[in-house]
C-alpha cells in the first residue's frame, strides 16, 4: 500500500507542478492565474487538454507546440518533475519514516499504509510550503524577482495552518512539555530537556518556557504567535542583514523579495528554523554560484533559491541538531550575543569585500 500512496502523491505533485508553471509564468507579469487558459506563447492558440498532461504531453510532443512547432522551455518539464519528486520525498520522510518523531505507529499500520489524519495534515502543510518555495525560486531565477502576491499568499496560509495546528500537536501538551528534573531550577528544563524538545507540525514553540498567557501550549494562541514570530523574524533578519551588508559594500546586496520569501518560510516553520537556515543557505549558495560561473559565465546570483533550499534542509535535518541548541535559542543573553557578533562580522566582511573590489584608475592626460 505504501507504493500506491507514493504513486498517488507523485501524480498529485505533477498536477500541482503544472499549476506552478502557470504561476511562475504569469505572476511576474501580474496576469490572472485562471483566465485565459493555457496557450502557446508564439501562435497564441489554446493548448488542448490532452496536450497539457504533466510530463506525458511534453515527452509525446517532444517539447513543441502541436500547432506551430515552436519549442517550449524545458522548465515546464523540470518544474513538474521536481514537484512530483519533491512530494514523494516529503511523504516518505514525514509519513513513512516519521523523521520528526510524531506519535509512532505500529509496524502493521505502516505496512498497510494506514496513516493517521495528523500525518496527512502535516505532510500537506509542508508540501504547500515546498510548492511556494519552488515557485518563488523559479521566478527569482527567471527574472531576479519574487512576486509579492506569491509570498503574501504563502504567509497567510502559513499563519492559518500554524494557528490550527499549534505546537506540540499532534502530541499532547503533557507529553511534549519538558519536565523539571532533580537539581534543575524551574524554567531551565526548557534549556536542557532530556532527549530534546518534541517536534510538532510546528517544530518548536515561540519560546521556552512559554509565557503564562500562552501556557501550557497546544492552543491556537500559541500557534498563531509562533507563526507570527517566524514571519517577523524572517523578514526583519533578512532586511537587517541586507542593510548591514549593503551599507558596508556600498551597493544593494539583498533584494526585498528574499526577505519576503523568509517571511513566508517563517510563518510555516517558526523563527528558530529561519534563524538557523540563513547560515545553512550559504552551502547551496556556494554550489549555485560555482555552477553559475562555470557553466553560464554569470557572476550574478539570485539568493532566493539558496534561501529556499536552506529552509528545507534545516527543517528536514532538524532532528539531527546538536544537543543543547535550545540553550542558544531559548536563552536571551546568548541570542543577543550571537546577534551582535553576526552584525559585526557582516559589517567587517562587507567592508573588506568593498576594499578588495578593483577600482578604475584615472586616465593619464594626453
């Protein structure tokens, strides 16, 4: 039954990927996603429904329009395939392997594909985020622009989902809230819980210990505040980094679309994932930068795809986090120290980079 579910999820992913192609093409031009229907960009004739089947139609027509023979961009095929494979990967990690440690299922239930509603809701919630991140990355690659309607819609969905599925759901509050052990002062159990904090659909709550007006957790207020804090952290962290780096470099370093993308990711995943993912994003940025220079001779690099990859990598490797990470993320003196160190480091790095830039020498008088 697992393989049937994987095939079903793959097909759904292909259908969503086909719609993402429409959004990627039309949103930057401020066109409707519904009207008119799909049509060839060269001859402007409508694409028939049997020529609009994900993957199949592109392969059957060899990537060309049936009417005029104009070649379509391979991006249509790639986005559909990536969405389908992405959905399968998310389903396998979250539902089959249960890497987040949600309440475990008996082996027979997994074998028969009898997954609870909570697993499905978590998968759908994060698959929506994956779809929005993929669409934002492609628009950034195509036109160095991330449309605001895309990120605002994604942020709204993240806020609604976070409010309806607050941490520690699907765990009960009693099972997920850290308990004070012997010799540990009250409140400090959040900083060094045995075995770490349990992950819900929202990985961690907004703070630990939770304030009295949010305690004991598991209510819509906790979910809403966690999503809002994640959205605010995403946008202000990126805007702050962009401001410092641009000031030191003497030119714009990060676009506002990057901050909007992280605002959207934060509304789904919370501020802790966003804060860590900014550092993780440097790894895919380096890979994308090398590919861009070697194969395309292009030194300009949109940062949106790297931020999207960093957010997903951080979340799906969150279970692999080092012990004691909550000591840094739930202890405000440590957070303040990290923020000050990061700001000074960024400023020094940008000033050094500015000094190393070659300047045009003045021409000698004739």
